[in-house]
């Protein structure tokens, strides 16, 4: 209060009291709007066949037991969480405490993060089948056509330090040391000083031993794919994440990673296929992606688009054999203009044949192989074919 503008009366102020307790009635149904995505997700999940999720519930009305959380609720929580970019069970459990959409899905009930995490891990096969059902429903509605599918891969870094990337000799040394420590711990029940701490120590060292044993097993599998004693000896895996592989990153470096493959239907931008592989290169994943689409949707894509990582002679020929149009970019090569690279298409190897199906070119343009200019419509243009009548020769 300034001296220039004195106030003769003391104002009455309603101060904030954050120490008080309050009770209030909550209308759960009106926590979110009628057109909220959480409602659509809950409705969609309720229409799917979830019998595989219910069969594993041991409690029943006949034999009694503690009622289980409805699998439809857990599935809806995970689907909505994924749509919001949330993949942590702990974060989903936290959102159930204050986020209106999650509170509406749970009916204002608490869901433990252990329950969410265990459900996702234990029901991996059922979730895979559920994904197939969702794709089938979208396909029936005409939202998935497979007229054009985009294929791409991305490297996902593993939660593993480069310092854990060891050769066989180092892993065996660590494993032997871990086994000795576990043996020296003895039976934790015989230690009366601090039983909980003792049990935690034994559990931690046994888990370390199990990780090292898993790393050694994975290393031997990786060595079986190598040829030559030197290559086998230099093979390394991570002791904290044995299944991760060293892969090139966009910044040019190497990091322990996984290669995630994603297939997307171009019509609506819907993901129709996902896979995670240990292979660092994308070239061997193209046909596997097509197989996954055929298995899930019982039809193959009409056209598949991919970058230069997938464009190889083998992929081109096999996609042609499966009658799938493949559009792939070629790698950029800094070579003199007009030079032919090995295993690449060259204009000199392509000829025109009037007895085959015509190749449509815009009026006034000529084929790269040296054909004459045509002013007529596409139906009057000669076809473009290789000398053997199939794909142009790559030699």
C-alpha cells in the first residue's frame, strides 16, 4: 500500500487454505466429453474377441477367489496410453490418479503398475492376436487397402553401455566370479543379523549370474553365424542386454541397438506391421515384412515403397516373382556421368518390343533406351522390356 494512496479501510481477502480436507461428489461418466478418444477405444476393445484373456483367470463364481481386474479395462488402458505416447506402466498408474481420461477408463479405481506391467509381458501372444483382430476390423471398414505400403526401419538404442560390450573370455571371467560370490553368500536364512538385506544381496548376485549366463549363450549363438576363428574370437555381446547388436546410427557412430521394422498403409497412415530384429541391415527385412502382412491380413500389398536400404537385386527379383510392384530408391554414388555401375540397370540393356504390353509415356517424350518420339496416346506406345522379356539385366 503506497503512502500516496492510503486506504482507510482494511480489505477483506479470502486467503487460500491448502491445509484443509475436502469431500466432493464425482460424476465419473462426465469426466470426459462424449467424443473423447478414450470412449472410442473402450468401445472398440469391447467389440473384440477377448476370450483368450479371460481363460487364464483362475477365480470363478463356482470356486470363489479374489475377483480379477477386467482384461478389457487393462487393454483399454494400454491402447489409450500408447495413443498418447506413454509406454511406462508406472506412468500409466500415475495418470490413473489425476488424468480424467484414465480415471474414466478405470471408473475412478486404482490400478497398480505391477498389474499393468505383468499383464503386458505375460499376454504378449494374446496382444499379437488382438492386433490382428484390429487390423481385420479396419480392413473390413475399408480403412486398410494395401494398395500402397510404405516400409522403413529405425534403430532403437538399447539400455546398455558400451562398457558392457565384451568378448567371450571377459564374459567367462565375470561369470566365474559371480558364481563364486553366490556360493560364498550361503543360505540367507542362516544369517540372523539382517535377513532382508541378506536376501536382497543374494537375489542381486544371482540375477547378475543369470545375466552373464544369458550373455554367454547369446554370444555362442552369434559366433555360430561367423566364419573363421578370428571372427568368432572377436565376437562381442553386451552383458546387460545380450540380444542388442552394434548398429550404425544416423550420426555415423555405432551403438548397441535393435532394428525396428514398420509397415504403414499409405491410404490412412495406419501401421499394419511391426517387428523388432537383431539384423543391422534393412535389406533382409523386406520379404519378411510382406510375409507378415499376408499372414495377418490374408492378402499381399499391391505396391511397396522403400528406401535404398531395401533396394537390392535379390529383393527386386523376388518382389517381381510375387507380382508386387516395388518402388525403391537407389544409393547415391559419386561416379562420372554416363558410367555404368556393377549390378545396376543400364539403359543399353533395355529394348523396345511392339509385341508386348505398351509402356505409357507422356506425349512428346522418348524412352531412355533411344526410342522415337511418340505424339499418340499411351495405347499407341511400344512396351519397354528387357532382352529376356523379364527384368532388365543387372550385369
